[in-house]
């Protein structure tokens, strides 16, 4: 083989090798770029989720404090005021110092202590994290029932599955917001909540029989956008149906199977 042919062969081989290395470099560059983009998107999604989770926890605590304040003012203060009136009556007239009056006074004090114990449990900052969203929801409905102005029902079907605690916090906050909207805006006489579990889904339906509204007139202040955004963060769907003078329905469908890859 002549010297010129050898040089030509070396040059050809070098060109092929350079092209191969350049191709590998380009492929590696784009792979790293795509990988970096994926990691950035993943980190951004996690930051958004944690931000909404923290916001939900703060809102739950704020709602708890509002409830405690209202109960102290509207319920416990009234009970103790009545008890104080009876004490003053007994002190001013010894003839009123009877067993019946003292038992009545004892009942008022016991009732106020029971209310304080309930509020003390409610003030536990980890109530949502230590219990399931169903238990926390049931306690909320029990407090609403005590107002005796609206009927509440909670119906659960299927085998209850364990749900990620962070997801439960967000689900509970969505439910709290939905119930709050009913109490403030719907003038409904009922709140009916149905929770249906299957092997792969948790379907939640909240119905009221209030005045309803047109979907075109939904106010951003009602928090529907926030509820839908939070549902999307945990892979759930959020839907609102309403008809004037016939009430509204909120549907949340949470895919339990999503926990395997969320």
C-alpha cells in the first residue's frame, strides 16, 4: 500500500471517528438538556405542591381559630352567662337555694366544660394529620349540626383506603372550602356528602339544596379556581354543577392508584 493511500485511509478514519464522537457528543448534550429540563420541571412541581400544602395547612388552622372564636362567643359565653345569672339569683334570695336549682346550675357548668373540651381537641394543631380527612370532616359536620339550622349527612360506601397524608390535607381543605361556600352563599337547608371508595378511586360528592347559581357567574372569591388547582396537584378531578333554585353539586374524583407513582 502506497504512502498516499495510507494517509488517505488515516484521514478517512479520522473523519469517521470525529463524526462519531461529534454525534455522541450532540446526543449526550441533548440527553443532558432533556434530563435537566425534566429535573427542573419535577422540582418546580414539587415546590408548587409543597407551597399549596403549606397554604392549605395554614388555612385549616385559620378556619379552626375562626370556629373556636365563634363557639366561645356564641355558645360557651351564653351558657356561662346563664349560669352566672342563676348564681346571682341564688345569692340574692336564699329561698332559691334548692336542689333543683343547684342541679340545673351543675348541668350548665358540665355543658360548658364539654364544649371547652371539644374546642381543646379542635385546637390541636395536628388534628388533620393525626386523623383521616373523613374523621375531621365528620367532626366539622357534627359542629354544624349543633347550630340546628341545617341538616347534614355523611354517607361512606366501599372499603376505606389509606390515602397519602399530604393528599388528605389538601382533600380536606377542598371539602372545607366547599362546605364554607354552602353555609355562606347557598341558603341551603341540607348538606349531603357521599364518599365512595373503589379499588382505584375515591369519589366525593357534596350536594346542597340551596339557591344555586349559573356557572358563568362564579366569583373568583368563592375559591373554585383554588379548589380546582389543588385537586389537579394531587391528580384528582374537580367538577361543579349547579342550577338556579335547585342547588349545587361538587364532585371530586381522586385516583387512589396515583400514589404508586405520584
